[in-house]
C-alpha cells in the first residue's frame, strides 16, 4: 500500500443557527444539546480522536461561545468532584476537554456550509483533513472517519461518506453519481446538492463526513452560491472532481440525524437502550409508555 500524508486535522462546522431547535437555541447551541448525558458535538470529537485526529478546528458563529467554554479544561470542577467522591464524573469532565487540541474560528455570516469550511483555510494549512458535520452521529466501532481513512490508505484521493437513502428523501441531501470501485467503495463521477428526486443520479446520499485535500479551499473560493442561495460544500467538491479522484465510502454503522428534535430524541432512546448502565431503566420506561 502506498503511503499517504497523514490526516491529523478535523474541521467541525458548528455555526448554524439551529432554527429547528428554537426556542432552546436562543441560549444553547444545538451542538451542545445532549444525547443522554453528552453533547452531540462530543460524540463527533470522540470519533475524530479515535481515528487519530490530533487537532480539531470548530467553526462557530458569534453568540455560540459556550462551545468554546465546553472544551476548556476545568480543574477546579474536577477537584470539587473528586473531593466529594464523584471520581467518575471528575474523569468524564477531564476527558471532554482532553480529547484533542481544539481551536475555534468564527464564521461572521451564515453564507453556507462550503463558506464555513473555507473559514478554516488558514488553520488547516496545506494538508489533507476531514470535515465532520455534528448533526450526523453514527454509532459503530470503528467510526466513520476511521473507515474512511482505510479507503484513503487504499485508494488515495478525496473520500466522502455515503449511505443508501429512500428515494423519497434524496432531495434533502447531497447525492453522488458513482461506479463500484471495491467493497463498499465507489468512484464518484459527479455530485449534486439537494436534487429533486427525478433528477437525483442515485440514492447514495452524502452523510456528513468528508476527507479532503487542501485544494478544496481554492475550489470553495470559486464556488458560487447554489442550493438555498448558500455556498455549498457539495458544489465545491464538484469543482474538485475536475482534477482529483473522489471516492464514496459506504460506511458501516447506524446513522442518526440529530439535527431535528425527533431525530435527537430517537438517538437518545437508542443510545439509552444500547448502553449497559441505562438499558434496563430505558426498557422499563418504554414499556410503561407503550
Ligand atoms: C449537509 C450537506 C449535504 C449532506 C448533509 C448530510 O446538508 O450540504 O450534502 O448530504 O449535510 O447531513 P444540510 O443537512 O446541512 O442541509
């Protein structure tokens, strides 16, 4: 296998307005809403760390500074918890702020996902990196990024995560036109953001994980506003495709869309049923409800 430049940085766009969670998001960024006891965002940072990512760059919007606070170490709180016998909690607090080196960049205006990623250009520099959308949580070991790194090691190029989606919902996603290249791997020939069902080239929808070369930034600088009048990452990748190979990784694992209240509720229920410490109570609770 050819050796490739290592992937050490992840960009996590977290600058969205969170309108689907209003009024809660008046005060709490949606990325900090919990699945059980941990913010959705932390699951994503954990997935990055598991795949060997050392530096996480979070793109936030003005007013979302509590995300910065969340990742700051809090030794005083850790000491208080330890002193009161809550070692477990103390360790969890410590763990959350030591997963990776986390830094922040600000997107001043909500001009789209592609624009948010472009804000991280300087912080990423001249190396390949991953982009992880925190609305998409996938429970699987190894995580999606680790699975994509395998594809990258084998095939090189850029990699995007995809999942087969019911045709009636393809218009909600970026969609790829692709031909088989290996087990659960496709070579991407084209991609389009939120196509009407009859124009979708396939039902392979993009899930929020991307492994990209630094050339994507030049592409994003040349990308005009697209769907919803926003600068779309999918459109930037369509430009990238002119000079770069792009592979789609049909990952293993169950995907949760935590970008809607019911999606977040579903993830919370399923995680509670899967976790040993909460399984029995969650089962009893659901039986009682039904
Ligand atoms: C974004 C991307 C889209 C992708 C989706 C995955 O859309 O633009 O290509 O399929 O995430 O969750 P959004 O959900 O921000 O509308």
